[in-house]
C-alpha cells in the first residue's frame, strides 16, 4: 500500500544529481530501490488499478521509467536520471506520439497530467481538421478547463500562427505538441497516501480529453479527404 514518498526519496534524488556516476550509484543502490523505485511502483500500481477498474475498456498498461539514461544521451550528463515517472497508456509501438497519463517526480517538484511527449505533425494536423469539422464539440470538451485550476495547457507553439476558427480554439490550433499538466513543489502531500486520490481524481477529469485525442490517428489522412 502506498503510504507516501519520504524525505529520504528527495535526499536521494539531490545526492544523485550531485554525484551522478556509477561508483556512487552502486554504493547507494539499496536507497534507490527502497526509497525511490519501490514507492514509485507502488503509487503507479494503485493508480493503475483505479484506472483499470473505471476504464477497463481502454486496455491500459502501466510503465515505470528506468533510472538509466539512454547511452546515446549520456554526453553532457551522468549515466542516471535524477527523476522518475510512471505512465498509464494503451500499448503502442511509439509511445512518444500517443497520449499518455503520467506522474513524474524530480528533486524540486512533481507533476502529472495527460499529453504527448512529442505528437506527430500529422496528429496535430488531424486535430486542427477535427476542430474545423466540429468546432462546437471541441469547445464543449475544453470548457471545463475554464472552471478549474488544477491543469494548464502546455507545449511548444508554431512561430507563424495559424488562423483558428474561434478565439477559444486558437491556443490549441497553434500547438506543435501539448500536455494538460499540473506542477507542484515538493511538500507534505508528496509524503501522504492521499496522493493516490489526487492523481486518480485528476485523471478522471482528463478522461474526456483522452477519449477525444486517442482516436485522432484513426481519422482519415488529410490528403485522402
């Protein structure tokens, strides 16, 4: 049962950032396993069970990131990440281009939400085409965002702005990729079992967005419409 992370979790992350080398990590691997990886897996597993119970039709899977950096990206940094995340998603050959629910913990803060690591240009083009086809439906879907302060829309934008059908859709229309994200400084809630409820409640709010975005790639190719 998830009972919260601990101050030891945060201490380990900071120490790893300052001592990002194999000798130090191997000497402190038990701390990583007990204070960092174990609670992350427990938290992710409990939230995943909630999602499967409520949305089993989606066939979700649960993943926890590895602490080891991709060997191709070690240049300019150590061999280990000083942060971890879990994701809840549908199986995909290229997870970076499909919408996923995630939670991430770093030494300074934690975040969670729904979005793409890097949406394909064709996916975003299909989003714009779908908005054009039924602008009112999309505005109904995004309307709840105006009544809450948990999630904000984030992501890179085109330098040359595209003409959106309405002011409310303009910010979405001009994203290259996006996420609906909440970021919070590390504090008491991180060390509490209530974090499970916080994440499960947030993902439930985001589910209508997921249902809309997960089907984008099945829309007809734009050059065939």
